[in-house]
C-alpha cells in the first residue's frame, strides 16, 4: 500500500498561514492504482514523432469510498524538430497534444458519476548543448 502524510493547515489573519506535514503513514488501502505505459517514438533525420499512451487502473478502495479512484487514460502525440546550430548543439522545437480521460471522476448533485475529459496543448523551444 501507499503512504500518506497528515496535513495541518493553520490560518493567521487575512494573509498568513502555516502548513505542517506529519510523518508518512501506511494506508489501509492503496490509493494509487497500477499503471501501464506505452511510449514509442519514431525518428527520421531531424524530426522525432512521439506517441504516448498510459492507463491507470482503479485503486483498491471500496466503490462507495471518497478516496476511490476509477483510473483513466492519457493519450498523446507530439513532434520534436531538432535544428543543429554549432557542433553537437541544437535548438529543439516541440509541440504536443494530450487527451486525459478520468473515468467516473465527477459526481453530479444526484450522485451519478461522469467521466472528466481534458485537452492539454503544449509548445516549447529548448536549446540543447552538446559537448
């Protein structure tokens, strides 16, 4: 099973607060479900194409527990283009798209569950220094 820390939050007036973390204690159930990852990449000259697929299985808390996590999917794609500058150094331009699906992650007022869907877009520029 996983371990968790007890957190104490104390407020001091309007702008002050203190957060204290207790020692780690073993959980009665495992809050983190097992995970499966598949991350292949394909490279053609200066272009790398990445694929990402992750599946998180449900944890072992009871179905009616507040700490129950039903798991979900993360699916993504993204190219990286490397432009050589000097010697082994390069500028890398990247972009990625990820679809996150949390299964039965939302509760309605009637107590029914629904999937939570998120789209994440990222763009980046890195300078890779080679020796």
